[in-house]
C-alpha cells in the first residue's frame, strides 16, 4: 500500500493477505464463541504467494422473518448462539424454511481488491436460485440489482473451488475504497489493517452481514 495521499484504492496481494488475516483474528477475539472467519490457503501446486487463498465464513443462517437490518454476530447457526438469541428471534436450526449462506472472500489479481463470493442453500443442501436470493436481499440491494444486474451481481466460477458462485462485481471497488480510506487521518499501517473491515462493512450489508463497529475501532 502506497502513501494514503497518493493511493488509488487497490491492494497488493501481500497487503490483502495481511489485512484479511488481521481481520479474522480480531473477529475471533471479539467473541470466540461465534463462528469465525477462517483463512483457507490455496491447494494449487506452485502457488506463488500467501494471498493465493481465501477467507471463509460458512453457515450464516437467515431467519424466516426479516427486516432490512443487517445480521449481527449472533445470527448464525450453532449451539453457542442459543443462549444469546431471545425467543422472539429464535429459529429452529433444522427448520425446512431456514436458508443458509456461505461467504468467501478472495483476492482479485485483475482488479487488485477483495471480492466477495457467496452462495445460498436450504437446510437440505438444495441451492437457492438467483430469484430466491433476490427475495432475501435487503431492499436497497434489490434495487441496485434490478438496475444493474450484470455489473452488480454475477454468477462466476469460484477461483479456487471451480464451482459456480454468486459474486459482487469488483470493478468499482478501488474507487469507493479510495474515497473511504483517504478521509482517514490514520497512518498507512493502520489504514492497511482497516481496509478489510471497511470494505466488508459496505459489501457485507448487501448479504445481511454487518461488521461490528468495535472491531473496526480495535485496529
């Protein structure tokens, strides 16, 4: 990452890895009982850098009744959350109506920014179609999707799993990240570590995920 004043909003592969791993560690420190983001290194022969891998958060469960608020950390599958979820929002882990999402973040060597890949599926493992996913997206995400379907959300091959996943197109990421980070008064090192949570705080809202403010402030 170059000096903040001359930075173009992109990341090197090494900086992506540093920021992503730091984020996953802080997420775990915030509350280790919750599902963690896990770094999965590439299994390809001849991988040239640590950034050849991806960050994983799996089995994020959407309740059957939702509003436009993004999900908190306790809106995940798993026994550790049962005591933290009140009766009004408790969802049977095995309900046929429950939908789950897997979120993966990989580095785009073309755009030099993080890219979110995601997929949705029912409790029986049956994948959700794009129309089913659209029905569950926050209203502001649906509006953008309808106006710019192919530039906002696309279905592409996962760069490491070689299977079709939905992804949010990264073509404009560096521009808005430059605006977001350049307004910070912090030094280059802090801005680097804050890159990933800042990026995910924007992108994550599209798929019901919110990064806790205390995580961002802890960096």
